[in-house]
C-alpha cells in the first residue's frame, strides 16, 4: 500500500523514472469546463482560497507603495505584470485543496500547507526559485528598456505618464514592453502551465515536470495560448481596483489550473 502525502505517492517514483507520461489533446471548450470546476472549488472553500488571494493582493499593494516611494513609477506595470509570473507557485495550496476535493477527501484550511510535507517539496522549491529568477530578469530587462527609451534622467510621476502616451518614445516603451513581457509570460506559461500541479500530484523531478508542461503546450498550442489569454485577462481584471479583484480571480484561476492539469495529463 502506498502512502499519500501532499499529493504524491511512493509508487509514483517508478513512473517518474521510467514510464512515459501520456498527454491528452483538449479543445477550447475544455477551458470553459476547467474554469467552471475552478469556480466550483472556490465556492465550496472560499475562505481558504481568499487566504492566498489576500496575501497576493497585499504584497502587490506593498510593491506599488514601494514604487511610488522610490519614484519608480515606470516600473509599476512591470512589477505587477512580472509578479504575476509567481502566481503558479503561489497557488500550490489551491492545487492541494482541489486535489483533495476531487479525491473526496476532507479539504480544510490547514490542508493548504500539506505541500510542505510532500516528497517533492525540494523540486517544488527549486522550480519556484527558477520562476523567481525569471521574474528578476524581467525587471532588469524592463528597467533597461525604460532607460533606453526615456534616458537615465528621473521623471516626475505626472510627467512620465504624460510622455508615456503622448510621445513617440513613450509609445515605443509601451509596445516593446508589452511584446517583451509577452515573451516572458509565454515562456513561463509553456514551462509551468502544468508543472507545479504535477509536482504536487506526482513524485517527479523538475526536468520531468517542465518537459511535460512543454509537451502539453506543443500538443495543444491553440487551447494553451487561449488559456494564457484567459489568465492574462483575469489578472488584468483582478488588478482593478487596487488589486482587490485578485481575491476572487487568483483562487479561481489556481483551482482551474489544477483541473487543466488533470484534463491534459494522464
């Protein structure tokens, strides 16, 4: 008999090292289904889901306050957008709640912390650190892009916003920033779309989880791109007003990500 701890079983180790992991193809209609399941999980355990959303929203507000304090208004959008890259890691507890509910097990507040005892906790931490590094690289690139378009001179907050949307170099920053930021988001989406839920569910290493996520993306390019658009639109809506929408959007997306993983990986 295998022991289930934090979503992984001892018998899964053999699968991680030998058996091929099957990938299923999905359609756009499946995204509506996983979102519906995510919303259903959120309705069933809203207090638990709010916990993650509140932390995320508070940290986001701290980032905005820090940006204004140090006159880094040009970096507010990259900070918020890049910080969203950490969402898959922040939603680990939500995956565990969805897993338990799907299995007919009790899902209480403290079960969000069960991932601390998972055999894969080292792999989860390593992938989380990798995503954090991508976040820092994105901030470095965003700052470099700002300096290349606006120069090193510090702009007043009002002056920056005025130039951003009324000058050629301002629109250059907007266009290039969104294009480059989109590439970062695409890389994270392709590499971690199902990697974190898989690490919660199975005893696999980081390379296997990331490779599986990339295979999922390659097998379902249109639905996965559409999923990225849904996530991006959700995060944009969640940022209004003052990131308070994250209290609902993030938990729903987190639960839905678990169900997306279950739908595309056998």
